[in-house]
C-alpha cells in the first residue's frame, strides 16, 4: 500500500521537457550535456522496461559493493599506483563506504589498517600520503577520519595530537589561510582539513583560537559573486570548495561572515533537472561525487540559516531525484559506484555517492529516513561536517576530551 510519505521514482516520460535546450546553438558544452542526458535516459528506459520483472533494479547492490570494498582494502589493482601519495584516502573511502553499508572488517584487518596509518605519520606531525612521505593536510584529514571510524584505543593512540597541532601551525599563514604542506599551495581545502582534524581531536579552545585567528575571514573572501566558494579568493565557484568553505565556517561558528542566502541559491541551482544528480560548477556535467559535496552543503547552509537549536522541517533539494540518479545510473553490477553512466567504478565515487545518498535519506529526520525504492537501500547516517558516522564523531570528541581533562589534573 502506497503512503503519502513514500518516495516514488519519477515518471520519466513526463520529465522529457526538463532536458537541456541548446536553443539551436550547438557548442562543445551543449553536446557533452546532451550526450550525458542520452546515457542517463538509457538507464531510465531500462528501469521502465524491467522494473516489474527485476526487483533488484530498485535496490542498492549491497553484496556486490561489500565484496568490492573488501577486495580493494586487501589488494589494490595496478592502475591505483597513481594514488601512491593518497593511500590514506583509499583507506578512508573504503572504511566510510563500509560504515554507510552497515558492515565492518574483522579486528585483525583493522589492526593492520591502524598499523599502516601509523607508518604514514610523519616525524614532523600530521600524516603523509604513504609511509616515509612528507606530511600533507589532505592525507592527514583522511588518516584522522579513518582512525576515528575504527575508534579503538590503538586507533586513537595512532593520532599524536601534540605533533599534529605543531604540524597545523607549520602550514598556517599569517592571514589565517593554510598551505596543504610546508611551502605548498594555499586553498580552502587546506583550511577545511586543518579545522576538521583539530575539531575532531578536540584541540583545546585556547589553541583553536590561536590556530584559526583570521581563518574565517580568509575563507569568507573565497565566496564568489555567484554565491559559491572558489579554492582561493577570485577563483571560480566549485562544489567541492564550497563544501569546504561553509563546513569550515560552520565548524568555527562563523557562518555569518559569508552571504548564506546567495550561497543557498547557488548550491540549489547545481541539481540537474533531468538527471537528478548534482553538477559541481555552472555549465558542467552531472557527477555522482557531488551528491555529497553539494548535497551535504545544502543542509549545512540551511542549518546556519535557521539556527543550530532548531530542526529543519524540509530539505530544500529533491532527495528523490538524487537517490534515483545514484540507484539507476551510478551502480556497477560487479560492485562499486561511478561518476556517470559509462564510467568505471572507483573508491572515490563509491564513497561520495553513498555519502550523498545518506545525506538525502537522513537530512530531514534521523528517526524517519526518506528512502527511495526498497527499504534495503537505507544507509547509516553520516555527519555532514566531517563525513564519518555521527557516533564516531561523538566517541572521538569524548576520548580526546578525557585526555585534556587528565592532563589538566596531572598538571
């Protein structure tokens, strides 16, 4: 029996008018958009032909995704060698995806992961992209998130908070911006990674105030005339940078420093009318990863507008259309998820498409998730500011708060 609260797949014949109109002026951009819409339409047509013959078409391929993640954690294929300097990221994408799908790895495997990440910790503090590599804010964020997801005493001890803080100060510039590594490039990703790990390991307030003096102002200066955030002042607005910008300001409790209404308008325009997924920039194609980067930015921005002490009655984006795009267009039959039809699966898109589905399901109500298709599709919630499980955030904050308390008592 259908209920008025049940999410439904759209009638794809009735949304043909939502396709891109090039107004009879064909460009490279318009042709790529039409090509993408054609590939999405084939997925929609397949669903319409087979939905009553194959019930799995409305389901998340949990078993296949589980097997894909398990195999990738144990043995990486050779084409992943290009990510040798991003190995903590691969670990994080796997662990976060697994948590969303409600499965974990055996204790022995997780101990091996903790040992590997410990070997990635640099003598200068922070984590490198692999053992023996220089400390870098991006893999530091991935490593800290991974260790907090594992959440064991051994995992927490692998995070040396004192040396981590020294590393954060070493990549801080006088204007409050952050370089991704010593003498490296400056962009809003660095600021977000620094703020996120500092908050997650519960760095004492007086240290936070010193570390992030001026950071909120620098981040606010990255907001563009469109409303989104660029990687640095005067650069083009981008979905990933926009997430980093507003998440950072929210974590610093300085969201009022940006134009939140202009931001909300820009991010809401990123949802593609026909495909249902999000694009990352104006006039770009749909991409599954923005299900999280843009999808999480919307409830974060809404929360800063209504106030942290008030609950949101409704999420402003189309949560049905987003889940529909991921379910019908972004799953590989042999496991893993993708950017768009025709692309190969990879860990990055597997993590962020699933994270986006979780945001869509849980952003309105933790008690009553909004799930499209079979109820087997319900994912575990993720924290929109950190993109790890909320329980992992709470446990990490508690653990590192106890460390601070014990030191104060000993001192």
